[in-house]
């Protein structure tokens, strides 16, 4: 199953920028280095982060823009049950300047 989402915020810059559309898949198990969408552990929002480490119980995730990212350094490991999907294909909705 594929889903389309839009990036909000700048925690994943320069890899992903605010307003950029991403294609998400629920198929497959994310591994270190993959970009994923997860349910935030304490807020009712989804977040986009890079997997820094994965084990049987969860994911340690970080934003690429570490100075602007709230991530596992702040809230710890995120359980696998919070996984929305793996980002398969980020694409631009216009020309990048």
C-alpha cells in the first residue's frame, strides 16, 4: 500500500524540504539509513526521520538537520508499532532553485 504525504518542517533538510511530497510504503522493514514516517511518541502527529539504529523493539531516529530536529535524542527509541511507513520516493513539485 502506498501513501502520499507532504513534509512539514525543516528537520530533514537538506534531504527533504518543507512542502516536498513523499511517497510512503508500508511494505518492508526499515534499516539503518532509511527515511521513515512514524507516529510521534507523545503527540498526535506524524514525523519524518532517518533511522539511526533499529532493533527488535524499535527505532532510534534522527533528523538530518540535527540543530532543528526533535528526535530520539529527546524522546528515546520509537516502537515499531509507531511505524507508518518507509519513504520510497521523495519528489519535487516544481523546479528547485
